C-alpha cells in the first residue's frame, strides 16, 4: 500500500488541499454535465411535442392540404444542405 494509514492517505503527503480540490472540481463538472444533458433532453422533447401539436393543428385546420415548411435551424444535417 502507498500509505501507512488512512490519515496519511487523507493528508496526501501534504498535498491534500490540491488533490481533494481537484477531485471536487472534477466531480462537480461531471455532475453538472450530466444535469445539463438531462435538462437539454427534456427541453428537446418538449419542443418536439410542441412542434408535433402545431403541425397537427395546421394540417387539421386546412383539411390536410397544408404544406408544412421546415424551419431549418442552421443544422448541417438538413437534407437541403447535403450534397
């Protein structure tokens, strides 16, 4: 074992403030990244549901003859922008 006792492990040979601060920052960033991904996923699902409701409403109001135009959004994977 690299340390003689748990106390030595916690002290990290005198470098404890730097080591444990680095661990804390790393864990905080990982948790923040996970939370951000979760919130973005929820927001995307809400936006898609809103869009589907709007498109259904538009098609229903015109008797099914409505032309629904895609807004694009600047994405490079849109079919119009692919070669």
